[in-house]
C-alpha cells in the first residue's frame, strides 16, 4: 500500500464520511513534509503538483521524488496533477508516474471541455490513472491560472449530470462558490448546489480553494459529497513564514539546516492539522482493506 490512484482512495473517503487532504508541494522538502504528516497520522494523502511546478522542476524530477518518498510508505499516497490545461503535459504525467491527473478545460465551451476531458480519460484509464475534471470556472489565482470574478461561473447541475455520465471520473470539480487564494470577504459557498450535483452524479467532489474556508463550511461540504479538500495557498505561506519566522526568532543562527528544519516543521504541522480537520487521521488501513 503506497502509490495509489485517487479513485479508490476517494470512494473509500465517501464511504467513511471524511475527505482526503490534497496539498500542493513547492519543493522536495514540502513534498517530504506531506508524506511524513500523513505517515505520522496514518492517513491517506494526495500530493498535487501545479502545472507551474511541473514546468519548473520537470516531470522526471517530481516523479523521482515521489517514488523515493512514497514507494515504500505504509500509507496510501497519490501523485496528482492539479489544473492540467496542456494535454501534452497531462499525457507526459500519465507516462512518467502520476497516479492521477486533473484536466481543467473549464475555460472552454461545454462540448469542448467534454471532448478534452474525454481524451484525458481515455489515456488515463488505459494506464490505470485516475482523472479529475472541472465544470464552471473557479474564481481566483491558482499559479498561472487567473480567473477574474466577472469570468467565473458556477457549475450547472444539468450539465454536471451529463458531464459525469459521459466521463469516467475519480473525482469531479464543479465550481460551487469557493475561490483560490485567501477570501476577500465571507465565502459564498453554494451548499444547495453541492448537494444537488452530488445527488445527481454520485461522483466524489473536490473542494477547491480550501485555504481560509471556515471549519463548519468544510465539514458541511464533506457531509454533502466532497471527498478531497485542496490546500495550496496555506502551504505556500507556511513555506515562506516557516523560514522567515525561524530567522526572526533566531537572528544569529546561520546554520542553514536548522533554518530549513524550522521551515519543514511549520509545513508538516500545518498539514497534520488539516488532515485531522478533514477527518483523514487513522484512515490509511480502511483504504487498504477496500482496495485489497
Ligand atoms: P487554495 O490556494 O485556496 O488553497 O486552493 C487550492 C486549490 O484549490 C488548488 O487547486
């Protein structure tokens, strides 16, 4: 049990009434911190790489880190591509060791979104790789993808039903009112839409824009059908603040490995808190039983 597609992982999360944390690493240490947080809590976890991170380090480097860190892990771990827009990049992820990929063609008209997503499902299912696809457009900034408020739109339940019927998805990402990045005001999460979409599709839902959502909102979303909660901005802040807070508190310590340890511990504690909050702690064995 270790490298796993998110499809069985999230099916089990739905059965167990919890969500799996999906975190965006920015370097080797943050990927290691995700793995260690999950291992210390005996939880399943999703490492999701933003497309920008794949371009920065290369497919081979990230897949190599993942294999090294996760191949012998006692807990189930998925390597997922977050918001893949470039079909060639997605294809290469499937070929180089990602266990699941997201195709985000949500900025295209419905039929084009469906056609691109269908192409990715065909490649992925031939390789035993899981797929996430998006409908509607989630507002905010996710790496290089910027969706302005006037361009964002929520997923339509009729279209969502057809989209999911025609695609074999492990997880579905409808826009339901959350946003990438910190919220400027009170998030306007459409619980009614989550409920209706999950009732009509029965596909585990991804909750994008997890940073800054109140706990009661997250718990309600999990109850209504969300099985994957995405956290990126929080982790970026822990990466920067973990380093700079250590230096602020220890201004004369110029031993880099101690500074890096301060940064690492800040990231790991953040992810442990999130995994506990989403209900994933202690669930690794349940995934193992359900997949064996
Ligand atoms: P945040 O940056 O708001 O945590 O959102 C992450 C996300 O949804 C990645 O797809």
